[in-house]
């Protein structure tokens, strides 16, 4: 299999690269600048690095792809100043536009494109459950970003276009989990705000397997696919499970007003949530390796 990954140097992208290189696939990583040969690890020396400018000016370098995976976009985990909001929005629209242009430039475009999206598209709720048939609910900055992101993605011409609506990805090598674990390791873990807000999550191994599943399963139709465990938890339950697995106290609540004071509008990510169900993936036969939070955290503890 020959695959190009836009955003291949990020948390999920690195895990994809590691799996596919170990399996003998050809992997192109699209990045802003190529790492110097002497700075590359043994794994990275097996990757093909191309830049966004290469994608624009030399599309022939991407001929023969079996899939294009676009994970690129500026992180939401930064204070949402006006400049940051513009940067977050523009980064997503620009990278999607580059992917769309590539698809029209290729003599033989790949039959499937996996385009990153996010669970924020559903809005937030403590009572509702969302699957891929649920309507978009634009109610805050994150949901506006995802709406614009997916509308831009609709311009990508592909036989199958999968919009992967990603939940909180749990891994020990990056992403949000090390930051979530840190206060517990200091003995100061506890619920955030009311603790009733839902947290949809997925283990890093499962999202990597799900992306591959979406590529190789021709019966999986275009449209959204929720990248989330079938068993979401509340914020308080998440903390209590960390406490049980890592044998650390769960006692120090963080008041909502304090988070709003410190983080501003960014506090929405921690204080609000969605209960997401991966109906489409399961309906098409995907089996989660870590469907339960306790098992997922136990694996992360071992590694």
C-alpha cells in the first residue's frame, strides 16, 4: 500500500507511520519542511518526506497512491485570541484546499481520502447521545471550526471521502492524556467543573486501526465516521478510573470559574462535552481493541 499522510509528524500521524512502515508499506509524509537526514531516526529514514509546496508544484510525486490521509491543522489547545482563532480556521481550510487541488491534479487519484474532523460538530450536551446520523449543531467556536472544515472537505473529489470525527485520543507519547495524568501523579487530581460533562475518547491503537479499516473496507461509504470508543464516560468517571488504574487520589476538584479565568474561552473544551457513539464503524464490522476505559488506561500504564 502507498499512502500519503498530511500532518504525519503529529501525534496520530507518527503512530500511523510507525505501524505502516513496520508492515512494509510506502509512506509519504507531507510537512512544512523536511527534517535533515542526520536528524532522522531509523524509522524516519524509511519515510518519504515531501512539502506542501511539493504537493502544489509537483503533484506527479503523489501518483499511485492507495489513500490520502489529511490530519493537518493548527491545534485548538492554545488561548483563543482573535489571531489564534483565525490561524486555527485558516490552517484547516488551507490544508483541505491543498488536498482538493492535489486530487484534481493526479492522473490516477487515490480511491479514498481520510479527512480529519472532530466531535465538536455535534455541539455539547449532558443528556443527548450522538452518532453519525445526528445533525450538526453550531453553538461555539469549536463547532464553527468543524463546520467550516467539513464544508471545505466536501470539495475534495474522491470515490470515497471519509470525514473522521475524532474524539480525545489517549496515548502515552503525546496528545492530551499526559497532561490529564499529570495532576494525578502530583496527587492533585479531581473532577473538572461539575464532572458531569461527557468525555468521548479512543485509544491511539484503535484510531490507527480505524483509519486503516476505513481505507481498506470498500463497503464503508463516504461521509462521517466517529472515531470514539463505544463507551464514553463522564469527566468524573474518567478521573476515578485514572485514580484506580494508577493508584493516585481523586479528590481535588477544579472549579469551573477558575478554569474560565485562567483559560478563557478555551475552557469550553474541558467544561463541556459530547457523548459520541461509533455507530458506523461498528455497523461495518470494526472491533475495538480497547472499548473500555479501564483497559485502555491499563495498557498506557504499561507503556
